[in-house]
C-alpha cells in the first residue's frame, strides 16, 4: 500500500492518464486538491469533525460559526453555573421566522443563516456554547502532505484525480470511465460502512441442546 502523500497522488494520477509529463505540476496539484475536497465532502469520515466553544451574554441571539465550518452537526449550551449540556433543535429559517417574537428565556432551537447562527428564544442569561461541526479540508501544499482521511478514502482521491486530469487534457471517454470507477469504489466503501454500523450493538448467544440427568434434552435458548 503506497503512502498517499500529495506527491504520490500527483505521480500516480498523471501515470494513470498515460504518463503525461507535459502537465504543469501546479495544475496537477490543483486538481488533486479539488478531488480531495470533493471526496472529503462525501466521506462519512469522523476525521473532519471539530468542536468549537464560544460564549454569549443575555439578549445575544446571534453566533458567528467557525470559519472552517462546512456543516453544523449539533449545537448545545451550558449555563455559566454548571449543569449538563442542552442540545438545541435545528429548524429552518422559515420555521424560525414563523416563531416570531418570544420573551428571553432558555434557547430551545437554532437556525443557520448565510453567515451567522440564530438562537431562539433569545437567551436570558450568559451561556457557554459548544458547536460540533464538520470542517472543510485544508489544501495539501507540500508533496509530503497526507489527506486527512482514513486510508480507504485516499484511494478515492486518486480515482477522482484521474478523472479530473482526463478532463483537463480532453479525454472525454476516459474521464467517464474514471468517474464510473470512482463512483463504484465510493459506493462499495459506503456499503461496507453501512454494514459495519448495522452490526454494532447486536449480540446474540445460543445454548446448544444438552442432555439432562433424566435422559431428556433441553432446547437451545438465545438472547
């Protein structure tokens, strides 16, 4: 298994489209990073999860999300005097508008606007806010940089990089084949992950039939 560095991905991708030595390294790096970003967006991978903390004061209902946030996973708060976290329910902007004015109290919902997060109702006290989110990946710049994805998903980056480079040099048919290979591989990874998740938490145990002292047998039982 090769070490999936930026340099390796660039070399392998150019090799897979026909040993093209006429491509500028900056162009190849650009499209490898584009593939990396697209794969990261579709991968059910916990390596992109982040947690950020902030605080708000009484009457403050708007929060600034982290600059690297791609998707908010959950938002919760804790009072300044302690206690357990309270997770807020996500609603749409339309639902938020429909709720209208409400006296300040403990927030129960939040909505994502273009460049801020709105809490509802407006908080009546100071709160410590925890935001759990998926972040955008950072472009790889050095040839030794490694994609921040689990190893199976790094091969997906290579397949999609190949497709992008075929498009760059005008190989339409080869691009279609490369994309089909990429989508097939990603589908197999997601199917494997779904089976793994479905199998978690299930535990069964069966007892075989056994003889009793009276010569009979007991039926096997399972839990």
